[in-house]
């Protein structure tokens, strides 16, 4: 594993996407958990002001949303094009995710 060889868990690309943001967008629960356990910053936003919670919410990835919330993800962090995670989940009709976000 690259992280075991000293790779920086919060490295980002030209659009400021971190591995956590990309894994969250893809709904890769095991990878998200690993990255969080290795110290990934849960509230880092990309160039477009989206963060891991927002992209997981827009993708309907309930298990990932729960992981991120359990690690302190900010429900109200802004992001384009959906403003924030609650708006994103609502716009896509993901009722279970909306409930998770409202309970925080």
C-alpha cells in the first residue's frame, strides 16, 4: 500500500481533489474507511468547493455518508453545483441520506 510506504494521504490533483473525495464520489466504502483511518481530512473541499460528503451525497452512497458523518464531516459545507450535502441528497431524492444529514 502506498500509504504504508509514506504517501501523503491528503495529496490532491490540479482540481484539489483528494483520494478521499474521489473514493467518496465512487461510493468505495472500504477505501473511504481506510483513508479516514490513515488521517484523511474529512472536510477538505476541491477547486469547485465540493467536499467528500457532498459528492457522496449526490452519488447516493449512504454507507459512505455515514462514515464521513461519524468522522465529523460538516453537513453545511458549501459546494457547487449543489450548495451542500443536504441540498445534493434532496435534489437527487435520496431520502435515507437526507435523514442521516438532518439527524446531525
